C-alpha cells in the first residue's frame, strides 16, 4: 500500500505555491506505474485530491492485509537552507524537530503526543518493527544514492523513529519517507521537473525491490 500524504488540505506549501499533496500524489502514481511492471500488487490510499483521515489510511492497509506500507511526504524544515532526506519507522523519540514534525503530521488524529508515548510503550520490539527498520534503511539508501548526483547539496538525515499515527496503527512493515523539503527553493525547483519526480519514484521502487528480494520467511506473495 502506497500512501500519498495529505489530500484536500495541502500539507506543506512552498513560497511559490507548490503543495505537498500534489507532489506526494504525483510520485505515488509514478511509483504505482513502476511497481505494476514488477510482481507486486499495488494499492493507493488515495488516487485523487481527496481527504483521507489517518485512521482511514491505517484501516485501508490493514483491511487489505498489505505486505508493506509506504507513506510519502514532503518536509518543511528550519532553516530553509536545509535540503534533506529522512525516512521514519515506528518508535519513540525525544528529538524536538521530530516531535514537531509528528505533531504536525498527526494533527487530524484524536490522540495527543502523550497518548502516542503511552501507546508506543505497549508496542514490543517484534519482527514487524525490525522489518520496518530494514525497509527504512533500504529506502533511505536508495533515495540518497539516486538523488545526490542531481541535488549535490542534499543531506542524508538517515533513518529515525517517530510516533506517526500511520506507522503506529499499521500491522505490517511500515515507513514514512520525507522525499524533499518544500521550505528550500532549490528543492522546489527540482520538484517542478518531471524527471526528478520520476527519479524519486524509481529510487523508491529500487528500495522496495531490494527489501523484497532479501525478505525472509515470505509466503511468496508479491515477491
């Protein structure tokens, strides 16, 4: 299941007016097209500019018994000179910037960050979390390796844990990837180019393919 972040409400918005919701959907549709040429069954949480709640995104993935869940977002960072990639899997954090991001992304949920901390304390370190970490590392590596030559100032912020609702509630390996920064006009200029968006989708494909090929204990579905 691919989850294009936001929809209806814009999410992050660049000074030139490019919205997170349009970038995430465009990249998700590109990724679906690429994945459909591979032995994968692909579903999107949204295919148009529509509002889908966080709980609905989680329920969609769980009801369809997805093998993987990939949520695509575009960051807004301070200072605006930052051009960074980050990939998250479920877990607690004390990092102020990550907590601020989680609070922003979770804002349409009924829970507070203190509620999430209590929920996270009940999540035991199981295979799902280990697989999520492995998927996050693969996605982050492929993205940075692919985009760095085209975006030389890009920073690799690595893999992190965060209490995102869509990562807490999903019952399969799940990651949230911040593919760019709408606060940086250099990144924004690149995002206006269709080939750069295609490169992002290709890198995500490579990450998923690499993870799936190394997946142990699979029943063969979608591999």
